């Protein structure tokens, strides 16, 4: 047996001793002699849970505001972000399937304890930033739909932990089905809204061509700069915690690890599932920005918050003849569905990250309450200090998304390193040279943009 095979077998053995998401790891059967479509159906599901993170409430404000301020210019950012996401999620899913370790476990195994704790803290902050977006989005949706006070709506979101605990009792496959249903609901609602908004088709497709204006540091009419919105979109689209999530849930499919042919096929169908679901996320994110450009361009000040968007859809002076209470209600329903979807995946990721980096396992309900508690604190403070002012809450949401972009390289670097190593992945599954070079170029570019952003933000306070 070669050193490479010995090393790989050792990694699999270690991973199986403490499997990621142990209760569901390898729990879903996959057919070996079946049609392409039956196999694709068996592997479909993890991609949907990953895609949810690319269309959470954090995307809404940045994308709609980006369209309302700069029309279709930032569509190119959504396209590039989605392609980057597909590349990174392929690497993450492959890492989990081949090594039987999630990204947190693999990183912790290759780093010192202090470095592992530091990376865990950064990842936890990114999870908190994501949770803040979910709290704000869910709370505002409840406020708009039922008229509850903002503080009551914020506190109500603390109990969504019960939702996942209930769903887990029905099995992981049921969770995947519910998530896919909610994604299709969001897709249907925004398809309807975009069709009614009658976008400029030529300008829309032109927006997918990369433009230098997207990284300009100069805003217009007092609005955030394109760079700030660009990094907000990247942070909301290419989410660092999703890399940890996919590297874990890709292992829920039962495959024969010693059968190289079966493993290759599993990686291929994982890639199909991931890319199909991320394509849906790309369409939904595009629709958010297109809606902002087609319906609200020139009225950016009127759609700066979720509540303002809700009101604008019912205001004929902004939305024109198509304005109606039905449109605004559909918007709020989609927002609530988005927040609940993200809650499910955020909880799973929290467990994966804590177990992987700290090798510490605590009950899911307690883990969820701790994560949601930390996210609630800044939102409650903002709500009480500013009296539920949605402008302030949405500013908190936008900056939470920018932090995700800053945290992204800390998850990207180890992922690229591991999947580019023949010693770790083996000859058959290591990244090809072109992919490794492209991934590191993306890493360098995003890191450079983040440094520029930090300098810009610091300059606003000097």
C-alpha cells in the first residue's frame, strides 16, 4: 500500500471515529445501478441547504438597494459571486466526501490549538453576522405581516430553535424537502414581482458584463459607494460558513469509500446538485437587484429598509400602476420564508463549527440558544436605543454582510490548500492546476478588496 493510500485511509478512519453531524452522517442510501435522474434525485438536497445561505435576508437590502441606486450595474457582481460560490462549494463538498472530514475538522487537525481557536472565533463572528440578518429579516417580516411591535417581533425570533428541533425528528431528508419547498416559494414570488416590474431587458443583460464602476469608492447622492455594496453582495452571496456546512452535509449520503468509481460518481452528482441549487440562488439574487432597478431606480431613499420596500410596493407614486397590498404581502411572506430557511442551515453550521474546531459537543437546543442569544443582543440594543427605527436596523444588517466578506478569506485559504494537496485528496480528487491557480487569484482579489474596504470605513470615522 502506498504512503498516499495509507494517509488517506488514516484520515477516513479518524473522521469515522468522530463523524461530522454523526447522527445523520452516511444515513441516506444512494442507488448504485440506476438511471442518471434517480441518482441525481438521491444526491439532491445538500445543495439546497447550501443555496439557502446565498438568498438569506442579508442579500435583500444590499441587492435591492444596489439596483435602486446603480440600476443594473451590480448584476455583474452577482454573476461573478455566484460563479465563485460554485467553485468553492464544489471544493467543500469534495473535501467532505473524499476525506470524510468537514472543513472545520480538517483545519483543526492541521493547525495548532491557538490558531484553531482564533479561526473558530472568526467563524463564530461570521455566524453571528448571518444570524443578525436572520433576526432582523424575520422580525421585520412578522412586524409587517401581523403588526407586532419591533421588540416583540425580535424576541419572537428567539423561539425559532424549536422549529429545527421539531424538523430533526422527521429525518434529514424531510428537512431538505422543506427547504427546497421554501426556495421554490421565494422563486415563484419574485418571478411574479419581476414580471410585473417590466425590466429593461437589454440593460439587464448588459448589467452582467463586468464594469469598473462596481469597485468605485465614490457613492452618488450620499448613497453607499459601489465598492461597499459590491462587498456587501459578495459577503451575502459567497458566505464563509456555507463552506463548513457543505463539507459536512455532503457526507450524509451513504457511499462505499473504498470503491473509487463509486466515490468519483458521488462527487460528480454532488457537483450537479450544488450547481443546480446555486443557479436557483443566482436567479433569485438577480431578481432582487432587477426588482430594485426596474421598480425603484430613482427612489433609492424610499427603499432603504424592508419596511420601506414593503410600503413602496403598495405606493403607486413609486411602484406605479402595479402597486397593491397583494404585492407587499407577498414580499413579506418571501422575507419570512427566507429567514426561516436560513435559521435551519445556521443551526446546523453552528454545531459543525463548534464540534470541528473545539471538539466540543453540546445539545443542539443549547447551541442554538447561545448563537441566537449573541445575535439578539445587538439587535435588541439597536431596537431599544432607536425605538425600532428600521433604518438603523438595516444599517446594522448591511454592515453584518460586509463582515462576512472580510471573514471569507479565512475559510477560503485552508479549503483551497487542502483540496489542492495530493497528500490529502489523492491523485484522483486533487484540484487540477488551473483550478488551484484560479482559486488563489480569487482569494488574493477578495482579500485586496477587503483591505480597501476597511481603509474606506476607517476613513469615515477619522
